[in-house]
């Protein structure tokens, strides 16, 4: 577990004047879970990252990166193509962080972009 997440979490909680118990309550997490993350004793799951992000009103990717779940993104190098294994890793991490509804939307979009499914026409009554 990275100390950077623990430091960041403790700083964010202090900025708000909250206790770890209040943070856990706002995130709908157990107090023990939040304390272990704040003490760098536990790496949060993607669900826990999302819950903390929502409670702290920050982008979940910040917490994913600090926890090591999502690697820091280097600036894109437009001279070299993305390696399929890098894309797959990023997609899997992103996928796991989505709700079931969002997973269905992403799959629908990917199939449409890949040309497997006819694109929808906005305002088409058949799509209602």
C-alpha cells in the first residue's frame, strides 16, 4: 500500500475538519477500512476508491492512481502506437470501476464504434 494515498487521505480529511469515522460514514464504509487505508495498512478496492471519491467529492481516478490501482498516465507519445496489452490493462481497470449500467453503456458504445451494431440515429422514434 502506498503511503501517498494515506498521506493524501489524511490531508483531505483534515482539510474538511472531519474525523476518519465521519469520513467512513459519509463514504458508507466501515471505520476499520478507512483507518487501515489512512494508516497505509490496506490497499482499497475499486469500490472503496469510488466510495471515498464520492464522499470527498473528488475524481475517483485521483484515488485509483494514489492507491496504485491505476498507473499514472504518461503524456501520450503520438509517434508510437499504443500497445494492445497496455490498452487492455487500462480498460480492465476502468471497467472494474464502472457500475453495471455504465458497463452496459460502454459495451454498447464499443460495439457501435467497432461497427458491430448499427449506429443509433438521435431522435429516431424506434430508439425510444
